[in-house]
């Protein structure tokens, strides 16, 4: 499996955790981005993720390679969902194992931040009032730098 | 003892008339003008530096190169030349502008071969007005005090400096090689000369749409026959026909599967994706 991948099915976290087990590592850090029931004052009922997968996969591998080089970690992975998601589902998962906790925390933080900002992935929110909208592309473009509806 | 010859590519300009950073423009092969100038000069000198202003040091086009930061209180290219001479006073400096899209190997090789270290400087004679071309020229170390005095007297024109100095003037092997491109009109003329595919009046481009653009276009992809020369022109055309709400400024663009510059020339059969503001995570 590649370090960065997409999944159209619920993310199998137990198997991902197991894939990062390493006897040389003393620390494991993971991050899960969850589907939350509100954003920007609206009640959210469901999400859709869409990706330009060819470029997002290439850019995702680059992000993980950068984290590995920058923080000296070997074991790092990220999985992002595509398609329709309900509340409480895991939209994105990042895991890093490393000899010591500091580099694992820092690499994990780096990967989720860069994935959110660089990969061609889009999120459409469906609201309780029946409306829907592409996050950062409609109604709230001015706040595009500071969205955090899931992660 | 031979005098070392060092190279200095000037990239400290403000590109006001071009309305974008000239050093970052890619005319050929996806390479910035700055990188192309550094690579072209490298075989002829011991080491190449890039002249920058203090506030440009970490700028992405410039940060990977060895830099000489302007230290001299003067405006324009002469500040870069004097700063380099202050850093390495015993070296001869080959000064090269970064905004010469037609610069060719023959022009540099001829200057390297015919440079006369016993003169103050070696430069080309402009094919337009016969005056020295000061920004593709070798300044010998003996010009350092004179140049500092010239600046101290409030003068800033390196061309007039070379006119007053004992400059060897060469005829350029290619009269267009030192034409610089300063305006958006110059840019398009240079682009179409250097990229013959732009002369084709129509090209077929495959466009894929995602997210809000997919919904507004009402399709996932289409093949467009267009006169657009760049992705920016293509987006402006499609924005009209599909009533896209997003402006090009809020998008990025990918060509053939990788991020690309908005001014990259389009070729027929290119696959283009316009990337709306992303929201992963």
C-alpha cells in the first residue's frame, strides 16, 4: 500500500495502526478528522468528498516524503475518504510511528496541515435546512484560509 | 595570478511594467528565466551568484541560488554590480540580466572568448543604438573604485559608466540575443517566437472539471477547440461560456497531471484541470 491513499469505504483504523507497528519505534501518533454536525453556524447533516485523485495521490506522496525527510521518521501514512460520509465518520486518518514521540507528533501535524492545504480535494456540506455548498468555494470565500469543519 | 571570473545574474528588479516577476517567467521548458540565466552563465565562470534585494532572499524563485544582497545605497542594476564588487573586490564580474528571453549560447561563448582583462570591461554593442549593453558584460576588478565614485556622485546608469570607461565593445553574433522583455507585449512576442506551437491559431484541449466547477459546467470533462494560448486565457473563455462564479485568482491549474504556471503555453491535446479552493481534511 502507498503512504497516501484514498478510500471510498470506511477507513480500517485497526489495520492501519498495525501497519505502523515497528519494534524500533517508541512512539505512535495518529490524527483522525471526524465529520462534525455544524459549520459556520449551520447544522451539517452529511458530507461529500471529491478529489482529483491522480494529482492528489502524487501530492500526498510528496507531503509524506517531506515529513519523513524533515522530521526523520520512516513510518507515516495517510488515508482520505472520498464519496458520501455521514456524521461521526472518519474523513481523514494520519499515523506516524517513530523512535521518539516528538518527531511523531510533529510529522503527524505537518502531514495533516499540508494535506488540507495542498491536495486537490473538495468537500460539499449538506445542511439541515436542505441547502448544500462547496466549502471555501461559496458563501464563505473570505474565510477560505481558516476552515476547520472536520479536522 | 589570474583574476577569478564570477557571475552575477541580476534578479532584483521590480518588474513594474511586466506586472509580474520577470525572474519567475517560464519561456521555455518550464524553466524560470532566472534559472535559465544561471545555467547559461555557469559554464563560463567559477561560480554564479544571484543579485537580490533584502526582501527577496527567501522568495521561492530565488532562494535556492547563492545570493548577493544589495548593500549599496543606489537604485537599479548598478546597486547589484557594486555590491558584488564589494563582496569580491579582486574578481572580475560577469553581469547578466535575467530578462533576456532570446539569450543564446553563441552570445555568451563569444563574450567569454573575446573578453580582454586588460581593458576596464568587455561588453556588446547594442544592435539598436550602438551603445554598450551593460547587463551582459564583464567588469574587471579595476572598475571597482571608479564605479563606487560614480555612484557616490549620484549617477546610476551603467551604460554611461561603460561609455566613459575603457570598454572593449564587441558586435553581437545574434543581434536579437540581448533584446529584453519588459512589458506584457514584449512577453507575448517572446513567447510566440520561442514557442512555435503558439503560432497555431487553434488547439484542442481536454478539460476535466471537479466539485463546484463540475456542477456549474454540468459535465465532468470536455474537449475544447480554442484560441487560448495559456490556461489563464482558457479559463477566462470558459468562465464566460459556463458562468463560473470563481475567478482565476482563487484557482490553481494543473496541466497533464501536475501543477503548472498560469502562463505556461498550451499545446494541442494538453489535459487541463482548474483547481477550486481545496477543502480536504
